[in-house]
C-alpha cells in the first residue's frame, strides 16, 4: 500500500512539472498534402498567402495549397478568412519566391515555408587567363564580391529557432575540378574565439564551420566536412538508411543516423583571423566525391557554425534539439550544378614497416625483428562503386584499446579502430550484429597477432542498391600459453551485404557472413545469414527488424534453435522518446566467431521511456525523466533476467549534466556453494543499485565527468553475491592551443554480503596529446591495472603526408610493477611505418 502511494506521488509530481512548462503558442497553416507550417503572421494578397516564419524569414504559398478547414480546426480563433486579412501586412517586395520560382543564376538563396532552403550556385572560369582561387582563408578573390552570401543561420542550441548570435556568411561556387565552400564568421569578441590545434576528426572544443552534402540527394547518405578556427580538418560520411537499431546491445547503433569518421577524403582548407572574427575556405575536389552521372544535378546541402564558448550550433536548414546532428534527411537544396566531371581514379598507398619485439611470455625475453611491406589499393569500378585491396596490411599505428576492469558474465566489447574495416562500415551494421570485424586478425591469447595476409572490400551504390563485400585471409600461426605452443589455422572470411532503398527514407537488406577455418580448440568455421527491414516515417518514427539464422559444424538441433529475430520501434521528439524492442534468440544461435551477440536462449521485451521537457529557467535548460523495463525468459518459460530502472537528470545553462539512476535486477545463474559454482541454477535478486553522475561538455576548458555507484552484484569469478561500490572520474584539460592532458580512475570495491571487503580492482589512466603542427602529432597512453599491477605505456608520433598516408613511430612497454623494485618489461615493441599516397 505504501509503495502504491509512493508511485502515485511520483506520477503527480511528474504531471505537475510537465504542466508547469511554458508553452509558446503560434499560428499554424496546414497544406492539402498534410504538411504543417508554423507562422508568426500572414495575410492573403492576390491569390497568395504571405507569411513571416518563426525565424523571421519571409515566404509565400499559393492560397489554393492551404487546407483551410484543417487550419480552422487547429486555430479556432481564425474562423473567418477576413480575420486572416487583418493580420499585420508584409511589404510585397519582401516576400520570398517559392522553390520553383527561384532563378537559376549564381549565388541566390531563399527559404520556402515548408522548411526547404534552396541555393543556386554558379560555375566560375578556371582557365589560365582567369583569377585563380587561392585557398588561404582570406576570401579576397573577385568572386566573393559577385556572389550573394547565405546568411540566414538558425540556432539548434542553445536557443532553438533563434537567429545565430554572431553574423555568419557562407559562399558556394565551383569550377572544373573543385567545389568551394567559404565562410565569413563575424565575432563581437574575437579575442574569445577558441582555435585549438586538435587531432584530425576530433573537433569538439573549438569554433568551427561544417558542410554536409548529400550528392545523390536520396535523403539517406552524405559527406561531412569541417574545419576549425585552428585550421584542423574533420571529415566523414553519414548514413540514415542502415540496419542499426534494436536496443542497447554493445556495438549496435539505434535506428537514426550513423557517422563514419574513418573516411578520409583528399581536400584542402585554410583559415585566417581578422579584426572582426575569422574566415575559412574549403576546396573539395570532385574526384573525392561520388555523385550521379547526370548533366544537371541537385544535391542535399547543410551548412553549420559552432561557437564553442557559447555552446552554440547554428545551421542553414533549421533543426530541432532532438536531431542532435546534421542529417541528410533534413537538408536544403544545392542546385545549379552542371556537367560535373567523372573520374575512375586509382590510389596506391605502398608502405614499409619495421617492428622489434621482446616478450617474456612467448619469446623467453628474447627479441625478434620484423621487416614488412605491402600496398593498399583503391580503385573506382564505377563513379559510385569503389574497390579496396590491402596486401599484407599493417595496422601498427591504430589507437590502442583502454582496459576494462569491470566484471561481466559476457565477453567484453571493444570497438573496431582499424581504418580498413571502419571506413564504410555502416553498411554492414544490422540490428543483430552478425558481423564484427574484430573477429578478423584478432589478438591471440598470448597477445600476438593473427596476421592478415590480404583483405579486399567493395562498397558503394548501384542505383537504389547499396553493396558491401569483404573477403580476407589470415595466416597460419601459433600462440604460446604456459610454455606450450598451440597452432592456429588460417581463416577465410567472406561478407556480402545488399541493401535496397525503399519508400522515402527506408530500406530492406540481406547480409551473409562466412568464416571458413579448420576446426580448432578456440576457433571454428561459422556462418550466419539475415534479412532486415528498416522503416522511417516522418521525422520521429523508426522501425527496425531482422530475422537471422546461424550454423556451426556438427549442428544437431532443429532449425528453430538456430533462429533469431528482433523488432524495435522508436519515437523521438523534443519532448519525449519511446523505445520498444522484442527479441527472440534461439538456444543454439551462435555468431561468436564472426559477430557479437553473447546472450542466447532469450525471449523478451525492452521498454525505454524518456520525458525531456525544455524549461530554460532557474539555471536549468532541460530536465530528463527516464524509465527502463526489461524482461527475458528462456525458451522453457523460465525467467532469465529482469530489470527496471528510473533516472532523473538536469542539463544546466552551462551545458553540464547531473543525474541519478536507481535500478533493480533479477538474474538466473548457477548456484554458488562454498566458493564453487554448481551446474544447477537459481534466481538471484539484486534489489538495490544507485548511480550518481556528472558530465562536463567538451567545450569547457576541463571536460569529462565522474560517477559513483553503490549496489548489489554477482561476482562471476569468486562465486558469491555481495555489495559493490565503484568510483569513476575521467577529465581532460586543453592547455593552450596544442597540449591535451587527461586522466582517469576507475576504482571498484567488492564486499561479501556480510560487509567484509573481498577485493579492490582499479584502473588508472594518463593520456597526453601534443600537436606540434597541423601535420606533426604525438600521443601517449599509460594504463596501470591495480589488480594485476601491470603498467602499460603506448606512445606514437605521426607526421601526416596526406589524409591517408604518413610517417609513424610507436613504442609500447608493458611491465609488472610488483615483480621487483626495478622490474624488467614483460614485453616491448618498437614500431616504424612509412606510407605514401600515389593518385592516378
């Protein structure tokens, strides 16, 4: 009874907070194709409806496109057309043309009332007699005096719908080789512009400008280019039509867009500071992009500016807070592109590398040297289909993983970081993660590499179909464990993905993953096949689903035991979001050799609710109330795991987050008896869990966060139920324009149910990054594991010759600090690599 009273009190409190949120009322017009237009004021004149939009822009629509009955229904105060005509009038000369009326001449832009932004670019002469475009960030060529800039930028945050706080102008034009995007960013306090020399593809704490181009104008995919006020580039691809979604399994995205920052294109940029702000120029070669073979083209276009000290994001095509990022489905239009060149170019990146290693585990402390060489090849099979071939690849420069000291019943998940596999990886993502590229060339138990002999990949688009193919071969090798050698056969991986665009922003796809390898102790052949359907309805609703079948050698169970399916529904808006997921994973479903899906024999549902009112008062920007409910049974009808959780968080005016989360869980696991694990199972009740956290945004001079957790837990290693307290802190400071210093602590105390301390585990991290210039960079990561007393240090110095080649020098040292007062290293590695891009 008391619990019911408590629940009612919480619900009454939530309702009170919800109804106290201020609501801004506005007039709405509804078109006959059921689109809604928000307007501040409007009038009827000469068969046209002249409107002022909430962002202050002016627009028109023919009067016969308006559904007046629906408009009256939603605006009872506007029952008579005469009332509309008494609205404050607009000057007829101020009304903007509709998209169809926009003249096809250079440098024109406008906004239509349905939210579309249209810009008509112009071609400039690139002959030897013309004035050349110099990418120096100065914007002093004559073309800038002839173009009309884009200047109507609208905030997504902090004040959604307001004009950008600092004047911003953008220019777009093209010649026979490049398309140019330039920005003039005024600033009333130029001394406060944040211009960091950051790592490439990591522009989070500086002022910056951004461009998204959807070259196929399919509302599904595009390229993103950014440059910050320090002159550092970031680029990548984004896709909204892909197979992610379906809950919170590690490594799986949701049904929205996916960024792929591993794509590195060849393009040019420069910035310059001036008295009233800063300027940026970008030149993107057409050879870097994929686009249709058409004489006249229209691309999706989005432009943006970030003002770091204000946490401000302003965009040309207005977005809402829940959009979070640039999306191809919410872009304006770039038109006026004619007779663009098409290339079938060949990129060769030959490399040579040297590695010297010592190891007490498998080399008895002796050293060995490796001299290696190979080549990466990239060739355009068609303008939109690219083949990659890597012969004897070397990934020594890849960023190392940070350790995880938390106990888990399941295999820990570490994300892919090797560029060959990360570039274009979004096409292989599905709700059930049937393919996990880290299964290819994985580290063996003694930390030696299972070397990849060659890898090939084809990705791209043919009409409405996206295609992805991967085939790799690993070498035959062996590893050492407790003084014994164990052979590992070579493995052949083959992955095929076909995805077809349907409807406006939806897709249907097929994926097959095959691993062929002689049967071993830890490794064996495996196959999986799946069909997925991803539907997007408007801006808010997404549905993802997949049916998959796995097969292993010696399978003697029925078809149903190897089958798995998942279906998820997601609704997201500024005010609330809902996620509902249904899973049915067969008892023998297994993708452990090719994918990542550790929980099997599960039938159940997940429900995640979030209410996120934007209150913008009392120093608070936004409140978030969350509730999570999960229940999974096995196929015999018994409960395997259930969980509920409630959370409350605040985003403050300075964009800091604070929050608390309460949880309770029940889990079926083996019975523990006198420190041993029995085969019989029982249901464990973990009634208490509480986490308190703080997150500081990356725009702050010091960013990161901390958390405290207290609650019940299962010790899967020592076989008991107890209490756990964990403390985590991770902070990074930007010191000057070039130095980045960070560190973290993950400290865990585990207690028996009696309250006696069992053990302490912890991980201490130190991260140092120093960028000597735009091309010369260094990084260091030191990790100390409190339980194993191992200190691991990884350092890398790199010089970027091009976006995809460079010179790398790396060093690793791993030693046990508890061994002796001055311990010898358990293993060391010195690494050198030189690669160079040759384009034909």
